């Protein structure tokens, strides 16, 4: 039924017309509730909500829109009433209607007030009496952590109504565990009901670990290591369980990841061959998120460097970077290096542009979500105001006015603790990147200068430096044009400039965003697209031959990983149909990874890939033979392991087992700064 008419001068009219025709007794309540004058009353909401369970599908749909997505100007005030008047307005047996449960669950998750314990207990009780797999959407929506008093009150209400006896000690552990969300409590109680007393504690620990891994926190370097993360051999790592996916789906996923490792292999082989043939350092720029994973297959410095030369190369790089750091902080005329003409201001300009492109949009959304949450929970707004002083270079006075008015911003329902956490995680990520930006530039300069010298003297066959970042925002088509040229110019301020390979992917068969941008850049810059990123005038010869023949005139080449096959299939389709023919050179399309943030959960790529939906169909955590893991940690580790094996490199050793510790230290620092972890 199409009841929304965008050309209607009165946005409420189509919905009211449905009520006039099918439920006239609800019209007055709808008018009173959704119009500013007179002030809405609780009784009007209670009356209108009866239409949510009406026998007419037309009425149910119209009332759902009027209550949960009202076409009114004062949307925030409306949602504040919905939250404050919970649960009185919910009609009897509302939880039996599948379309209502996620909507009510989202409202409940907007606050951890004690008054919401009754509807929350009803939701959880209903979930516990049925198969959890059909309730994962609702359980995922109930993801906000609860205050201890609210959690204890909820557990007291819920435990007394459980359809099964609770195992001894589990209630105590539930009460002791902090920051448990209602969804986590639900899954743990279901696990306790399904398992024997012998397995309850073990499964409890596993479930808590999975939920901790599935949280939205940004990983620290210690959480995402390049060395083996467990004492078991790497080749033993396998998936034991992944959400509600079947064994057949998990098996195909493992085959898909194994085939994808060929992308990493081919990208490095190409970059290594180019470096060997041109005697130049090659920087591979892996555009997050779709092109990011190919950056995980580049061997470490210790693996690219002859063993006997490791200490010498590391010492030279460290000496150079110290000189560069001193040059940046010194006045221009006193700079000890004649080949470095880049003041600190240009580095700051590059990072400010990076922050405004990638951090500012998400930060504004997070601040608005926090403001909404504070208003819905009758909390002071000082926390929102203080954020503007933490990143003044990103936020403007106009942003403050826009957030205050809320014009053009959708209402996002999250509890205050979650909203605050999202804001501070975004700021923390920004501040960490800001602190490391100049270090990355100076380290790149040092690696490039030392690498070029060693390549020319034939002490080194090749040197490939990977960087994962959002160097181009494809959703903006040809509008994101300033950042990449500025980065290339900044890094190339050496006597011997490196060669850049930009690795990105696209599900488009023609005219992808990056190709449009390159058409702009090539008019003034030495950039060239290959394959799907090439203009019609370019030849279709092999990428290696094109790069080698034009490397003296072009300093950046953009290309897809592995193949130019256009056969875009979603991961959901691949897991459902499991076509073995897809895992072949003729049919494999590397763009299956498009728009899947969960792939990078637990890695440094996650902030670039966007937030995972709370009810995402793909779980961001899984259980492996080494225990519970964030999906991205497993994904990255498995791809890297397979790629290095196929490239003929030995398994990466820990620093204690290797006498080339200086290069290991250098690689770990570089990997963190270049978003490789």
C-alpha cells in the first residue's frame, strides 16, 4: 500500500485519510497527538496505538508510520513523548506482532531507565520462550549497556518469570558482569537453558567474550598483532561457529577467503616486480574499505630485507627519520637538509583535510545522537557542548547551530552511555591519528630515501611499502579531489620520488568514481588509471607492461586487485548458493566485499568502513579453533597467512625468536601508523 505522497501539501493527510476510511475512531487521537496545538496528551497516544494491532493491514501500517516515523517537524519532541510514556501506551499482546518488536526494542534501547524494565522484561521473556535465531534482530537492537541498578532490577523481574530453572552461580555472574546489554543477557540465558550444567560456565564465558569482541571499540595495537596471536600453529586456525550460519556456509566462506588470498599475492607480486625493474621504492595505497585487505599481504621489512643487512638498513632509516623530524621542527632557513622543503604547516594542512573528510561527518552524527539521547533521558547537555572544545579545527560555529536546531538530521535512538562512547571513540581515533601523522610522513621519507639508495646500489632487490587509508571517497564520485594529490606531492618531496600503486575495487563495470577522478587529475598530475579505471583512449595491455613503459612519466597508477572480471555477487548470495564456479579466474569478482563493515571489525580498517548495523545479518564475531575472535582479526590473519605462504615466505616469528629485532620494531611501528593492524 502506497500511503506516502511527497507532493501532498499536508504530509499527515494521506495517513489520516487511511484512518478516515478504515478506523475513523482513531482520527481525533492522531490529530491531537501529531499537531503542535493543542499540546499532545498521553491518552491520545494510548488510543492511537491500538491501531498497531488492528485487524486491518492498512490501519496497522498507517499507525506504525504515524507513531514511529511521523512526518512532523518536531520529531524529537514526539520521540521524547514515546519514550517517557512507555510502557503505558503499548497495546496488549503487542509483542506478538513481528513488525512491532524491532520498533519497540529500538525505543527501549534509547534509555536505561527503571521505568522501561517492565516492557524490557516482556520482550526478553518472549524471546526466551522461543527460538533465539528468529529473534536475533530484536536481541541485537537491545545492545545498549544498562546501569547496575536497572540491570539488577531487570534480572530480578526476569529470573522470576523464566520458563526454566537457572543454574547455580549464573545469576551471581550476571550481576557481577558490568556493561551487559539486554541482548547479551538474553543470549546467555538461552545458552544456559540449552546446555547441561557442565557446559554452562564455559559457554557463559564464550558468549561474554563474543559480545566483548563485537563491541564497537577501536582496536589498540596490542589487540591486533602481526605475530601469531596464540600458541597454536597458524595453520590450525579454523572457524568452528559463526553466528547462525550453517556448516556448509562456513565451509564456503573459508574457501572464499582462501581464494581471495590470491588478490594479496598478485598485488604484491606486481609491486615487487615494478620495484625490481624500475629500481624505485613502490608505495601501494590500499583504499579502504573495499581495497583495504590487499594491503595485508605485503611481507614485513624483515622478510623483504636480506638477513645480513637488516641491522644496517634499520639504523640508516632511524638516523634519517631523526634528521627529518629535526628539519620539520627547525626554522626553514636553518633546515639541515637541502632536499627537504616541506614545512610542518603542509603536513598539518594534509591532516586537517584528512580529518574533515573522514572524521567530521561521523563526529557530527555522533554528537547529534548524543544530544538526542540526553534530551530523551532528561539529562543536561553540557557533555555535547564540551565536545566542540576537543576538536575545534573540525567543528565550526555553524555546526553548533545545526546540531542545536536538528534541521535535516534523523533521530537516532541509542542509550546515553552508548552515544557518549561513540563520540569519545571517534575523538580518540582522531587524536591518535593526529599524534602519529607527522611520524608516518617522516618514516616514509626515511624509508624511501634509504630504500632508493639501496636499490640503486643493488644491496636490495625491491622495497614495497603498503598503506591502508581512505585516500579517495568513492561515494562522492568526482568531488573528493584534493586529498590524494596533496598526499602524493608531500611524500614525493625527495630527490628520488617513489612510484605509487593505488589499489581499489568497484562493483561497477564502467565509469566508477575513481576513474572520473583520475580523468580530472591527469589533466594536471601524472596519474593514470588501468583496467576499469582507464579512459577509453588508454590501451588494454597488461598492467605490468603499462606501468614499466610509462613509469618515467607517470608516478601513480590505479588498478583493481587480481582481475577485471565483472561478476558482482553479494556475500549473502554467495553463501546461499555457494557456486563453486565463482572460485575460478573466469568468474571471480573481487568486489563481493563491497559494503560489509563486519569484515574489518577488530582491525584498524574498521573506522574507515563505517559503523556496522546493530542488527547486521553477518555476525562481527566468531568462534575459531583458537577461541572467540573479532571477525576482522580472523579475516586479516587468515588472508595474511595464506598470502605469505603462497609467496614463499616463512611464517612470521616473534621478536624473541628472531635476531633481526630492530627491523621487527620498525615494521611494527610502521604497520600501526599505516593502518595495517
